[in-house]
C-alpha cells in the first residue's frame, strides 16, 4: 500500500524558506494548496518539491509525487518555523551554508539563462554539420545468412543456390537463426559488428554474391549473401539532436568560465590542492578538445 509518511522521509525537496518564496504569478495562477499555521504553500512550491524528489520516486504517478512533495514541504515548514524561533538562522554555520547554497543557485540560474536557454536551433544545426563533416564514412554492407548446425548442411544449401534456388526461401525453410522468417536479413552493418569469421567472409563478397564455402563461427555454419554495399549513412539531426545540443551547451559553459576566470584570477594557497586543481582542469581541457563527435558510433 502507498505510504505517504515513508515517501516523505526520502523526499529531497528544494529549499523553501519559512516565509515562502517570492512569486511572479498572481493568486489565480499560483493557488494555495495548503497552510502550515499562517504560512501558505503554493502550487509553485509544490512543483519545486516534485522536481526535487529523490530519484527513486521519479517514476511514481504524478498524484503520488504531489503528495510526497507536499508531505516533505510540510515537514520542512514545521521544523523551519521552530528553527526560526530558536534563532538558528543567525548562527555562523547557518549563514555560511546559506551563502554557499545561494551561490550555487545563482550559478544554476546563470547557467540556465546563458547556456540552456541561449542555445539556438541554428547553433545546433551548425554544430551537427561540423561533426558530420569530421566523420569519415565507413563501408557497410547489407547481408543475409542461412545458419545451420553442420558443414554438410551448409554445403548442400550452396549446391541448391548454385542450382538457382532462392536464398530467401531456403533461409525461411532451413535456417536455425531467429531471423529466418525475414529470409536471414541482417540489415546494414559496418565492420566490428559481427564475429570476425563472419565479418571477414561477408566483406570479401561482391554485391549480389553468396559464399561458395561454409563459414564456420561459434554459432554454427553460415551461408552468406551480400545484398548491397554502401558508405555508412550519418544519422539525421533529429536522431542526435540532444547529444549535439549538449556539445553546444558544453562549449558555451566553458566559454563563460574562461571569461569569468580571466576577470577574477584564482589564487589557491594550499600547494597540494593547487597542484590537484591544476591537474584536473588540464585534464578536463584536454578532454574537451578531444571529445568524440556526437554522432560517432551511430548506425
């Protein structure tokens, strides 16, 4: 049975101050969903709470996530009010943590404004075209195969093919591979996708030809036919748009950081920490330069 109290204990919600959050929406657009004493909880806070739930709750139905978020917010409001009465907001530890969290949220807001929301479709398209142009298309083939258990069976099939029998029909009748109903069609594939023995034999065949000798692999004996040869087709933009967008966002973010660091030189006084920091930043910079194209590995 669904346990609201149990969910509340594992819910991680965005920080909500005891006095509430400044809202641009009016009351109709941002209604009050609950009250804790005189403190109102608005729909906007509930949405923040839902967005900040622990990942293990992410797959719950929305109505259950709303209850989990509300339960957690109520718990926060209750204890935040008591903490306020005790004056914990005036302690040095609290002020230090609040300053850190404020900086982090400002970083996130700046990132959203100047990186996430600043990416344009034109930038994504241009980066996609750049990545595609940098890829050397691989050769790929479309092949069919007939898989049998013994070499004798494979040789008999080759004789049938030599006599003019149809490859697809033989595959449907005699192949032991699960794709026999499709006439043994393996679709298009590049090198590195099949076991070595099969790959070597398949790529050695001309378009329209079939293997004249059985090809033995760990799966049995194959008779292979190459239907087509072509250069590998790059994926369409809509197939890789999220990955390309990530590359554009990464570049924008790094550019922002470079400008910020140039304007405010960093001085790390701890020698060991400075060495480690410099090493990590050098590694990240090299990794950014050598990053694989977003479309690499797409078939």
